[in-house]
C-alpha cells in the first residue's frame, strides 16, 4: 500500500475519531436487509432530529476507538455497520432507531454510547423508551403548575368569602 493511501486512511480514522469525540451519543446499528427506501426514510427521520448517520468501515471504526473510552464497542463492529451520531439531544438517536427497529425487523441495534458512556443493549433500549427533553419539561411545568393553581383557587375562595361577609 502506498504512503499516500496510508496517509488518506489515517486522515479518515482521525475524522471518525473527531466524530466520536464530538458526539454526545453514538448508536451502532446493522442495517443489512433494509431496502434503499427504508434506509432513506431512517436517515430523514434522524436528520430531522439533528442526528447524522454514516456507514463506516469496521476497520476504520476499530482504529478510531483504539485507546479511547469507547474501545468496548469493538465487538459491535462486524458486518454492515452504520453509526448514528448526535451532538445535541443525547436520547434522540436511540429513540428514533428503536422505534424504526420495532417496525422493521431487519434493523438491529448492536451497541453504542450515550452521554459519553458505553451502554449495554438493555440500557440503550431503556433510554429509548424514556420521554424526550421536551416531554420531561412539559411534565415538570405541569407538575409545578398544579399546586400554584390550587393556591390561587384557595386565595380566590378566601377573597370571595370576605367580600360576601362585608
């Protein structure tokens, strides 16, 4: 192999390392058996959520994770491998891919990391079923709003009662 080819591959490995280091979450999947239309649909759903999915050679991924906290993922780099990277919402890739995998048996989650920590398949599936950030904020606002509403009603009732007495 020529020095130019080796340098080019080293550059690709470095770029994949950059993607891994910048990502809060990366989910490794086997997409074998999906049609082109299904992969396109999955990519669109991921892109709409700010997630980038790339098909990367296993050897490149192996070299990219060497000596990093993600070295435990090496066992997932077998067969056709795609990786969904998210720099923003740490749960979005897991949620979208899990939902898509439930509808398409051919898609298989092999592993990944969430919030810079390698997770088991069970943990990834657990994260995927959690409510998203917006849902959690909505639930919190609702929980905070209910007691305030009760206090406002009580104060209004007391004020109405005093008006009647006067």
